[in-house]
């Protein structure tokens, strides 16, 4: 179901994966992976969206470092943090614009680092929906530009990320954003990742996915 493709980045082509059926009727999704790239956990999440009828495109933001596959034997040896955030944002804008050229509507879904980049992306573009799982919020000055409907979900025990939320919420009060923030009790950052047993919280992950699917179905 998952197939390799290439997508435009900022002045370069990026490796990517695509899944699902463009004619299935559900809103297409630009997925932004976590900081270790398109690891098996990310591919499992992409498959879930595709199985529900969404066309999914997920660029490999490690392409400029050789791509996720180069680090498959040791996924902790490299991180998206080795590339400037501005480069990631430019790559995502280019990919978003490429998708928008063939789609009348789009959703953005981001995980961890990908949710942080998703917040950045929606200050520059306006997808119909954005679902952002435990991502650091954007600069409040930029947040007032957001016009997408947003579902942002967080872990209860995640101070590094959660400390960014009060100024974000204050900024969004003066914007036109329809935003829902959810926090899941008894959870830590990346609690949906089944490959990290020290953090994985199956019940909270299942509920977060249920809310995500329900939110996307409203499009």
C-alpha cells in the first residue's frame, strides 16, 4: 500500500512515500514525520490513514542527509535537528504547494517534531484541517496568521512542549482560528509510539487516534 515517490522541496527533490487512493473521497493528508524520519512507527500511522480512505503523502525530511533508510540500523544516529528548521519549513511549503496543485482541499498531520513543523507550516499556508500531536507551538507573533481548523493534542507530562502553550493560546484568542487542544492524563511525550515501551500508553493512543479520525471526517 505504501509506495516510494519524490516530491518537490526547496530547490531539491525529496524522497517521500505515498499511500491510499486519491479518489477515495476523504481529505488528502500531508503527513510530517517525527524527528527520526520515516521509521516503521511512522509508516504504521500512515497506513492507518490510508486504510480509512485518505491519500497520504509524507516527505522524508532527512533526504538532505541521505534519507531515513541510511540510518535504519541505528535510527538514533541522526535527527531532523541536524537541518535548520527554516529549511524544513521551506521544504514543507514546496511539498504543500505541489499537493495543492492537484487537490481542492488538504489536511496536515504532524507528529512530535512534525507537529512543531506543522504549526510552522500553517502560519504560511491554510490547509482545511491540521492535526498536531504534541508539537512545540509557533512564535505567538506568527500564530495570529493561522486560519486553519486545528486539533492539537498533548501529553500531560511534557513540560518542554507544554510550556509553549500559554503564549500560543493567548495569541490565538485574537485570531480567526477554530482550535481544540486536548491533553491526555498519565502520558509522556510520544505516548502513541508503540516502539518506545517506556512511553507508550495504548489507551491514550487509541483515544487520540479516535479523536483524530473523527476530526478529519468532518472535512
